[in-house]
C-alpha cells in the first residue's frame, strides 16, 4: 500500500560489460549492480558516469566487498543525495552533509521532544508541536494520527481564530500519520495538495483531499478519531521550522504551503525533500535512493530545502513560548490575519 516505505525490493540487474579488470569478481559484480540501480532509479543521474569511473578506479584492487562499502559515501555526495545511503551488513554509508545552519538550543532538545504538545496562546491562538516519529514499519499510523487529533480537540473551540503548527523538532519518520492527523488543516474540499515528481518531471505520486477523504497515491487514509469542532476554511496558520525540520517534517510543511493564509516562520529546513526507496544489491546489502522530488499544491518542485517566508534564526524557548522569538513573529502575523 505504501509506496515510499523503506522496504528492500529484490530485483535482478545484469552486470556491466565495462571491461576494466578487477582483482575480485565479487567486488565487480557488487559495483556493477549498484551502478545499474542508481542509473535506473536515482532522481539525479547527471554524475553516473563519474560515479562509475570513481568506483572502478578505487575498487578494482580490493580483496573483498566489505572494503568497497565505505566508497559509497562519495557516491552519495556525487548524487547530491544525503537522504539515501548504502546499507551493508547493518551499517550505513552515506553523505553526512553539514546543515546549512546550526541551532545549539534545539539540538539539545531533540531527544527529549518525543510527544505532541498543545496549548492555547493569548486565549484565541491554537498551538500544536508535532515531533518526528520512528514508525517506518507503519505499525503506529492510527495511534500517531489519533494522538494529534486528540491534542487538537483538547484546545479547539469557537474561540480559536488561528493556529501555530510547530515542526521545529520534527526530524522525520512516517509522513502518513502526521498528514492524516492534520487533514482538516490541509483541506476539506477536493484539492491536490502535493505529490512527487521523478527525474523526468513526471508525476509519480499524488496527495489529495477528495470528497472529504485523504488519498495518498490513490490509497485512502482513515482516521478513527474525528474533530469535535471544525477547522474553518482559510483559518490563518503559521508553520514553524528549524534547521532540524527534516523529511516527514518537511513534507508536512509542504502539504500546507500554498494554502490560503498560511505562512512559514523560522529557519531553512534540513533539505530531505525527496522520496526514498530501497533496492537490494544482494543478501547483505541494499541501496536507499532518493527517487523523486516533492511538489506542493502549486506544483512547485522542492529540489532543496524549504525557505521560510519570515526567517528567524535562533531565539527558541520551548519552556516559555512568550519568550520564543519565532512564536513572537507568528503571533504578530496572526494578529493581522485573524
């Protein structure tokens, strides 16, 4: 059902006919299969010939496949893909690109911020902070989505005029339950609110609200907990981001971007705005490759991170939101819109 889960897909690829001699044939087979996978599936293959040349030159004299695995850190750098990695016998080899910015305060909060937080600010602003999750096996979709909805219900009333959706500590995970939990914010009428585009710019996935139902690639997502009070159409929303907002956190922001009266405040995000799929090389190894770019409801393609409408670097204060500079900016915006 879920196209973009991190499952390994067993595929057969023929070995390359590249004529260079290898000390160990197993190493050559491994390299050739990985290159075939990259060429067939990676969202950006502009450097595939350079990747082939580099792997052949560095791997031809190796004695065993395990010695080739570390070479893939450079492969993913040449792919411009730090969302993906080579998985070999339980270890990962990828490109550890530095974040564009650093936020020491929030970095220290990431491990502790594992639960949804909701409250009312200034008597009429709903605030909900949604962290990342580790539901890569899709076992907690219901519980995560229902938890988000419960928090919305706990503070939503006729007095709430606008919302702040805080994704600053959302480092990623499974996007489906987060989108499902926020369904009524994303849209209530029929609308396509995002999707994916492959390396040729072709649609490879569609997210939509249709007849009040949320559909991801044609599959309906159903939430067991409903809203006690409706979210009015075009209710003003501010999305808060940080340099640690990544993957599913970024996708959640993109699903809301383009909605009327919606603004992004904070820091440029971590730049994990690709769909990743897994492909088997052999019994011991596989490649997680970025295969598609994310697009928003206005068909803007995100080949890099999300740039906020109002950039606020640092100034975070999760313990006392009244001292939080990003919250202050959000309230300033919402007071003019609500």
